[in-house]
């Protein structure tokens, strides 16, 4: 038997089906049943069609026209912005940056209000997903600021370590570049970590 | 059979079951567990070397999969997505188990049939393979199983493990070299 045949013969043996104890199913389901149920998916139909992310092909001429329109809009609108909105607009000109701040407004000792901030000037929607909302994209939408570039949401979170990420336009996952990355992310998606402690700082 | 390839089920599709679970029907997850239990249990058993650790890793992977199901972007490829979680759980369980002595348990199917001479020979051959497999480094064993047993491409393996293609090829080559030496020794005995 050649070396290759030897390895192939071993592999064939290892490819034989293996029967696991069906009690595994019961143990998994018993654990799953005590976890929070997933929420119902959003209603389908025209709303789903409107909110579905899709790829748009644009010709070079079309891209130039769009860029010109943005330039005109910026020149016309920016001088009319309030100082706060202007600073937001300034932030919008940088690369998307997210900041996570543990806010002071704690309501109970074991939980604190945490404000999540994400800068995404071109986003149509941003939502927060994490282990605290079962990674449900519809559960925690962020609200856009006046210039629609800074997105925020406040959540009451129990003390402890929480993993989270932002989802832009229902399709693009992004970790928070201003927070530590989650280690051992075995789901293949970027995520970050926020630690909520008894201190409000 | 490819671990990364979607299963073509007799009942509801993976995507249907995932959608039902995400809409709040917890029981639908049992269909996914039953569908992938044995298939993924084989990898976990061969990776960890015993049923007890394999079942623990398998359960852990399924529970984690449920918690993160909303993050499964391609529900029709649920199996591939969950297998990736399982590979990681086996690494974690393998690291824990490394502190204990590795116990090799013969596959129950092989043991059940070990009544006549031919079956005894087959069981001995399988025992030799499992013994040799257990002697490999964790990384080599993982790469060998993914390549030769789960029959993944190197690109799929890289995506699954986060290890580069060239490093995976090297691990598979070294695994094969070591297995050949050990299995030849067994043949001579």
C-alpha cells in the first residue's frame, strides 16, 4: 500500500458516520428554552422591500453628478447650521468613528445607563446589537442627530461585560473602533466590549 | 460529504427553520440540532478524542448558535456557520482537556461489530487510526480532519479557522507525514 493509499484508507475510516447520543438534543433544548426568545422578524412586504439593502450600479457620469449634488448641498446647507450641528457636520467629514460612554444617569446600583454613539454620515439607519438584546437588529435602533451623521442611543444595562456591534443599513456590521474588540469572536463578525461597573465614570 | 456545504434536508430547509426560530418559535431549533448532531459530533469526537468532551463541545456550540442566530447572515448556510462555531469550541475544550490525560474511546459502532475476525481487524485498524490521530498536535489534527474527513478546500478551511492557506497546507502535510510513520509502525506489529 502506497503512502497516499494509507492516508486515504485512514480518512475513509474516519469518514464513517458517527451516532451521537440523541439526549444531546434534549439538553440543548432545555438550555435554549430558558434563554430569551428571539423577537418576531419585521413585517415583510413593501416596507421590507423599501428597507432591504441592495447594490446599486452607478456609471462614472452618474457618480460625478451625485458628487456635484452633494457639493452643492453642503455649500448651501452648512452656513445655516447651528454651532452644534456644525460640529456634528465636521465630525461627519472624518472617517466613521464610534465612541462609547458610560453615562452618569444610573437608576439602580446594579445597572447603569450607557450611551452608545456612532458616527456614520452616509447611513440610512444604524442599530445596536449585542448580547443584551440577543443580537436582534430591530431591537435597538439609534437615533440620528440633526445632521444625520451622529447616531445615538441610551440603554439601561446591568453591570458586567457586554459584547456589542453596530449594524449600518441593516447589512453592514461594524465594531466600535473606540472600544476594545471582543476576543474569541467565533461568529465571524466584528464586535466590541463595554464593561458596566458600579462606578458611573 | 462537505461540512461547509448546506445540507439538503428532507424536511424544512435550514433557512426555514432559522426564520421560524428568529420569529420566536423556539421548538424549530430542535430540527436544526437533530439535523447536525451526528454530522458535527463526528468532528468533535475525532478532534477531542472522547464522546464526553465531544458532547459537551457540541452542546456548547448549539447553545451559542441559538444565542447568536440573528447574526447568521446566510440562514441557508446555517450548517457551515455553526460548524465554524464548533471548530472554535473544540479548540477551547481541547485546551481545557490538555490538562488531563487524553482518553481514546473506540467508536461504539466499531465496537458493536467486533465479533468476528474481520470485524476485530477492522476495530483494531480504527483503534490504530484514533491512536495516531491523538498523537498529532491539535492544529495538525484539526487541519487533517477538515481536509481529509470533512473534505473542505483550503480556502474554506482558512475561512473556518482563521489560519492562512500556506500554514494549513504545512499542517496537513506534517499531519500526513506523522500519521504515515505511526500507521506503518502499527502495520509492522
